[in-house]
C-alpha cells in the first residue's frame, strides 16, 4: 500500500482506537474501610436532607437502591410509599413496643433471672 506525501494515513485513528477502553474495562478506585464509611455517611446525610428522613432511614433506602442516590431520589419522587415499603422504612414515629419480662423468667442462654426491666 503506497501513500503520497501529505496524505493522512490514519495513524491518529489507530492510536485513539488503541487508547479507547474495551467494554469490559472499568475505571475503579480501591477505598479503605474508613473511606467507605465516610462515603456512605456523606451519601446518607445528603439523601436525608433531600427526602426529609433520618440518616438511618436514608441509609436503608440507599442500601435497597444499591447506593445510587440519583436513582433513589427519582424513584422516591415518583412513588414514595412504594420505595419506603421496599426498603422496610417506616416514617411514622410510632413508639417502639416495650417488652416486659414475665414473672419468674429465666434466660436460657445466661440463666439470668434478675429483673432488669418491669416485671
């Protein structure tokens, strides 16, 4: 194959093609445990502020949505109750049930029969 002087032989096309990523190549960064915890805390704080929920509730919603904030907010705006139900999040501040220890109760694990709570 002969090329005339000044003719573009496509060398830049060959270089850029080699520089392009393959479908299976993905950019990634390895994070330490403290960096992961910080990123999760930042994400849950951000989502909590947007949706008006607690940080714990936001974290549960994010876990259910694979930590994709944009997708979560978009889905939440479309059908909030469905998203809350899927994540098992209840927004009502219903008081947690009080567990009462029956009289004469003995723990079968530690054999403790002291009355720590109301009998």
